[in-house]
C-alpha cells in the first residue's frame, strides 16, 4: 500500500499526530521509554519502546493503526521522531 509518509518530532510528551494515522517507524535518542497511545495521554497503549541510547524501530507491514490520535509519553529520552502515514 503506497501512501505519503510524514514525520513528527517530539522533544517532550505530546501529541505526534492529531488525527487517524499509522506509525511506520520510530527513532528515539537517549535512554528511557516512549509509550504510544491511541486516544490521548490516558488512551489505549499501542506500542512501548524501552531504549538505551539511540534506537530505530521499523514497524512491519502497514504499521500500527491509531484511530483517534497518536500521543507519545516520553520519560528520560532526549527526543522521539515518528514516521507516519
């Protein structure tokens, strides 16, 4: 499935995408955790990344679907870049 891919950079906890989307890939810097939720800060957890240093995560197939929005809670990491479509 071909579609446009966009990037969102978050240096702190916040909403990466404010609408329905699919996470395709994630790049984190620092040591800590990034929790990706659908439906805001208290929404359903779709992905958790525990990183020790810079790390890239490629999500297979069509990615992870976020029906409402894509919220990322960042703890200890320097930043998170998510590639989505």
